């Protein structure tokens, strides 16, 4: 995660609330898409509620798992939102960035072409309950995402048979660094994990999906 995003959970929840409150109040001035802010606000509210639940003595393992998954997703989504909508936004001022509690960037844009190829992938099972997906560009000498790519997107499903459509892979995970580790519960060991992946470039530009692959959860 970017260094400006607070590492402590309570601080992150407060930072996220401020980011979305300020962005919503000045969306028209900064030419921001209100529906995206509303989408992030809904996810933030889920994280905030689960954070509060997990401060009580009666929270469950499922509460903690849900909170961690939602928090990770919110951090990733807000990092992309800052980069794609605020970093190089000519309508904003440095005072606005200070109000959002984000860094003042060099706003010279870097070209980010739409990805035009699927990732080259390899799976490993380094630990029980973990399927590791390594990724790189086609014919790249080292594992990792290409320079013009923002992150690696993986959609997945646990089922006996692979689904017929990408849209049926209802779970979604992201990684900005290689590899992506998908972790599961003890009672999911031995089940079939079906997944497909693609690259995501700047401004939400996405490349083509890979075929659907299958791995056994160790």
C-alpha cells in the first residue's frame, strides 16, 4: 500500500472517512464521478462497522475475516481512486490535496496504455490453505506486473465444476505486487478453485481475461 495510507486500522478508517467526505463535498468542483465515491463510501461503511464489531469481546472469526477482506479491498480501491482521479486532476489545488490528506504529486501524467494481453501465470501451493498465483507479462524475464499496468485482477470461485462464463466467478482479489496469495479455511482444503485473471491499467482500463484455470486448495 502507498505510504500515505495509515497502517493502523483505526487511523485508516478515519483517513478513509475524511477522504470520501471531502471528495463528495467537492465532487462537482473537481469533476469527480459521484457514483464512484458513493461506491467507496458503501464499502467504507462496511469496514467501519466491522471494525467496531471487532473491538467488542463478542466478535467471531467470520467477523474478523470479513473485516480484513473488506479493509484490504477498500485500501486497494482508494489507492487506485487517488491515483486515477486526484493525482493528476487539473481542477484540484494543492490545498485540496492537503484537505484530502494525500501527497502533493508531480502531476505530469505518465502514459498508461490499455493492456492488450493476458498475464502469464503460474500457481504454487506454498502452505496449507494457500494457492499462490505468480504473474508477469508474456515473455517477461522476471515475475511482476508490466510497467504500464496498475494491478493484477483475479476473479475466482470454489465449485466442483468450472463455470461456463467469467461472470460466474463471483469473488474478486487484486495485487499490485507479485505474487497474489489466496487463502482459505480449513474445511475448504481439497476443493477445486476456478479462477481467471487480467491486467488493469490506468484510469480503470482493463485488458482481456485469461481462460479459466483450476487448482486444488491444499
